[in-house]
C-alpha cells in the first residue's frame, strides 16, 4: 500500500494553557514526523514586567522548556519548538504542550505534525 499524501495532524486550542496531539501507531510502516509547536501571547501596553513559558513533553517525558520575558508592550510574542521524530512500526506519539503566562494574554497554542520523507 502506498500513500498519496503525507499524514498531517493538527490541534489548535486557541487560548487554552495545555494542548495534546496524539498520532496513532501504524501497523505496517516506519514514519518520520516534523513537529511544530507555537505559543503566542500579547503583552499589555502598560505593563513592563511580563513573561511566558512553554514546556514540551513527548510520550510523557519532558523534551524542552523555555521561559522568556515578553518584550514589546502592546505587541505579541511567541515561543516556538520544532523537532523531528521517527515512529517505529506499532509506536504511537503523544505531544503535549504546557504553557504559563504572567501578565500576558494567551492568543494561540498550536501543535502540528507532518510526515516527512526519510
């Protein structure tokens, strides 16, 4: 069996503080995915001391974590994560993004996974 197009998975939670994307196992082939996570916040115009944080878990283990100051009062800021993961036959993948924000407004939290060629 051949596939006409690569697999693509997406979860867009808008302003939620946690997002989870699950990719089911394949019974007959190895797959490689490019994974992108984007967390966007908006900083108030009048507050100078703000920050936002993004934590990434892959299959229940912490993979990456960052907290940064949200610069540009009145503007948006973001934290982005990208990686590639190979999934063996019979292996599923769970991507979980956990966020925190101090004195900023959550704007968007998105996880995308797209199958890429080996």
